[in-house]
C-alpha cells in the first residue's frame, strides 16, 4: 500500500495530487485524516506525477495539509457472497440493514469482466412479470435489456416493486434472484422500497443497493456497477437467473454531468459529457447470457424523461443500446389506470423470440398481433369521433371504440398487486377479442380461431 500527502487542490468531489508514482487508473484510494476520518475515492486521471482522485464521500472538513492518501493497489471492489441475498447495501457496497457482516466473501472488481460477444447466447426464454401489458404484448425475455421510460410523478416506483415481486422464469428449476439498485432517490422512496420488499417477502430473493439523494453524487456512479457486480456473481458463479432493476437512470446521468463539469470537460448535448453513450453502454451491455453458463442477467433500467421528452439525450441514447422500451402514459395515469403502460409506442424487440409453443402458448403471437392492431384501430376511431362526432361512426367503428376502452380498463388496468399468469393474460385477450366480429380477426390463424374464439 503506497502513501502520499501532496494534495494540491480540492475541487468539489475531485482532489488534485502531486508527486505520486506507480499508481493505476481506477485504483481504490483511502483519504486518511485521523483514526475516525477515513474517506474513500478512486484514481480518475493520471498525468506525469499528477493524479486526479474522485472522492466518494463529502469533502467537508477535509484539510489538504493534513490528509494522507493511501493507494490500495486494486480497483474499487465489492464483497460478494451467497449470504448477500436478502441484504441491503449502500452505493459503496456497505451493509446498511443493521444485520451481521458477511462471514465468507470474495472481492470482485465492480467494473466486471468483458462479456465475449462470440460466447453470448441469443435470448429466447420467457420471463413472466405477471403484468398483462408486458407479458401479453411486450414480452420480456431472459437476457434482454428492456428499459422503462417514465415521467416525473408517474408511478414507476410502484411498477418496479411489482416486477421485482412477481417476476419469474417458468418451467425452469434454476433459482431466480432480483438485484435492485436505486440511485438518487429520496428517503421516503427508499423506505417505500425497503418496506415493500420486506412486507411482501420479495427481500428473501433480492439484493438491494440504495443510494439516496443526499449521498455524494459520485457514489451514484458506482451504485449500478456495485449492483451489476453482485448480479454477475449470482448469475455466473451461483448459476441463477438474475433480474436487475435500476431506478432512476436520469439521476445517474445527472451525476455524470456534475462530475464532468467538476473536471471542466467540454460539454456535449444539453451539458452532458460526450462519452455518456459509452458510459451507459458499459452498464447496459453487462446484461445477457453466456453459452457455457447456466445463469443469466436480464436488465430493466427505469428512467424519468425530463418533460416527457423521448428525444432527450438520456432516453435517446438508452434506446440505441437496449432492445426496446416500456413507456408509461400520463393520460392513462390521469384516468388512474395502474400500471399506466402505453402499449402502442412500447416495444420489446425480442418478444417474438420468447413466446410460442413450449414457451408460453402456441396462440400467443397471433393474439398479441391482433390485440395490438385492434387497439390501434380503436384509438384511431376514438380520435375520429372526437372530430366528427359519434354519429359519423359505423356500427363496426363503435365496436372497435368499445374494444379499445375495454382493453384499457380490463387488460392494462390490473393494479399493482394482481399477478396474472400468462394463461390468464392470453385468455383475457381472447375474451376482449370476442367483442369484435370473427371476420375482423385477420391476424389470427383459423385453427386458433376455431379453438379459442
């Protein structure tokens, strides 16, 4: 362990140090001022004998003349163990649930190891979330990255808790775990998640990482990497299917912008750093499954779009990296439909790979396509009626409009505590399709029409 003292400058979360040698990028650093004042950071930049240290704790009370730096000779890491399931950590990987320390553990670099693209296995296995608007028409598949695009004030926290509580891989005897990472949330939101996981028993199969709004911004950057280090251990060492839920990625990107501004980097779109795409990709691309491994990592990052703007850099870049998006609707939320998932603009690009015979049910693809087409036509009909009046609609138009409203009321609006099996979701789809004449169901094969209609 190497020790230096020459702190030249403190700029927000950054320390500029002179006269250092034989240190590495991303190396863990202890800033030691007294027995009771030890802070943690990492090496962000090295040039000659100068180094920039990124501080994970507050710089309040830090005296550059007294503080010493201890370089630990290893990257920032997390203690991982079988015992971490059911436990709650902070954004630095420290236990905060007042429980005992981990008895046995090994240290893992939070940046993980690169997943060989040649060894990636194509995602093709269904995950049941128990939510019809996802399972039925925007299916989640094992190993997929499917973000949730929300907005300020929309109930994405409740949806996240519901997915964490209900998600499972059907017909598979492999253990299932949830790694939940919250970044920059309020104390009230933190209590909601912890109470919800504890009350419903979901904590028994979960690992929680909590970074609060009053924690240092820099800790927000390590929290998702801590969560993914835990997920990789559970998936690829303990052979578990792991669902990683991260909320809110917008808070993560704000922290990225704040640190970038402290380093006086040239800003890009809307003040975010130009490397934000690469940084987000280094997180999202850690999801997937490998050919020689039993376990998998499926990821559902949640981000609140500023001003509900899909073209904002955060959702825009996320859309490029991930395989679709689930979009929450403010209009449906105003009608108190829960969860307010907007089916039409939502998309799961891998949904066709995880459904069908021996995965969900043989009629799933046809029912999904027909529900989507009929709902879209019904919404168009309702818009037309608002312009021309109901009297201008035909009898068939009225049926489509009624179908569209029933679809929102019965299929989408299921509440945050109803857990529907895929059979129940598909049967509900057929029940709604019976509101339309049989000759209108042109996207369903005749064999399935005769069997289910």
